[in-house]
């Protein structure tokens, strides 16, 4: 995506691309952190309750994290919309994992949900750094502010992967890490809006592009490859099938690209099973991650893990198990 801006963009766009490129180097450093697995015993023991402990900081457009505390648990609304979106969004993520998966925060031990808004200036990204989230305000050329619910769910779900044993943040395990984040980002929004698998948009980051961009969102689980098609950004590069798997050294081996394949498998399964995606498909995916125990898992390993998960939960030879296998066949992984 960054390269196409540099080739096709005007000067203003090129400046944006340079900023993004500098950020990309910074994210590569963070990938080592994001890949890590943190054992529960490494963590301080929190007072366990059934409520989130949210802390939202104002980064004041600087790079230093976390910044200045702007709203913590129980505080009234802030005058700053980004602060409120980050706070409310963190609450929605907590509620999805607590209500549906019986998980108490990212580490299942009630850890604080920490986020910084207004991270750096003109930053068109959001990320999990192993300890907390940071959201940019966007450059207002391509990106608006990043505090959008499916993005919030995506970023915190990187924390869930980390505390579930981790997936190395490159190549296929990296694309699986990305896909888990997209799936649970989509589920965060669906659970909040009480939308069925049929009704849902299955978009990640709807509304984060400015009006200048020809595109509906960052990614689509329903239609990978069709989220945007823009003169500056180029076309959404995501494949939906192994026949179109992208072999690249860009993007840590295409982790935000090839994630389209497992994303689409989840979408297909949720359509086969009907109802709300968090009820059956979400359970199959969540428990597969809890039992994966392989931070170098390939798409094929993950497909096996989800079929095993469906079999354990719904019975060997169950409809759920058969449809899980079918979803993986349709995207060419089996
Ligand atoms: N927004 C990106 C992500 O969460 C940041 C990154 O490349 N780590 O995938
Ligand atoms: Zn991600």
C-alpha cells in the first residue's frame, strides 16, 4: 500500500507515504514484541472482578507512551471524542470476551485495558505494542482517526493472541495472528450491535478512510480484495483463496494480505452455521486458539486446529465440524 502511494501519489501523498514508511520501520521493531507469548505467571496479579479496568491516555501528538491520563474507569465522559471512543470501545471488547468466551480481559486475569489516543502527529495507524494500544489521528489525507470499533477489537485481540501462546508476526503464523485480530474485531462490532452473521458488514475499519479515498474499509472478510480500489492506494491486495496466495517480503511476508484467506474461511463458516457469528463459529475459533500451542502454525495447522475444536465442542462428524472443513476446502487450504 505504501509503495503505490509513492509511485502514483502527488507531493502531499508522498509526504504521507514517507511518514507511513517511517512508521512501518517502527512497527517492524514492535513485531518482535507483538509476536511474543506472555505467560500468565509473568503478570502481576490483578484484583479479579467482572468489570473492565480502562485507562485512556492523551498522547498529545507525541511519540512517548502512554502520555497523560485522560479518562479512567468510572470517570465521566471527556470533552475529547477520541478519548471516549477508545474508552467505550475497550468496554465493548471486554464485554465480548467476558460474556461470550468467559475470558476476563486480554490475559484472562483482569489486566488493565490501556490505550493512548492522539499518538504522534498525522499517524494513520493503530497498534498493540505488547502492553497497550496506541491510535493515531490519521493524516486527514488518507486516514481519519483510528478509534473505530472493529479496529479497537482488532488491536486488543493481538493482546489475546499474545496471552494465548502467541503467533510469530511474520509469514503464515503472522497472517493467522492478523486474521484472528480481524475476526475478533468484526465480532466485537457484531456483538455490540447484536448483528447476525447475515446482517453484519464484515468490514474492518469502515469509516477510517477520508472522503478522498475510493473504498469502504481497510479489509473485508466477506469480500477480501474488494475493500478499496483507489487511484492512490491501489486495489485491496487480499486474496480469498490459496490459488492467489501472495508470496512477498513486504508486510513481513504479507501478513495483512494473506490474512484474507483465513478471514474468508471464518466468514464462510459463519454463513453456513447461521445465527450470530460469536455463538458457534466464534467459539470454534476461540477455543482453537486456546488449544493451539504452536506459535509457528501454518494455515493448514490452523485449519486442523479449528476442525478439532469444532469436533470437541459439537461432536465428531457434527454439522459444525463438517462445515468447518468445508470452509477450509472452499478457500483452498484443504
Ligand atoms: N494496525 C496494524 C496492525 O495491528 C499495525 C501493525 O502493523 N502492527 O496490524
Ligand atoms: Zn493487526
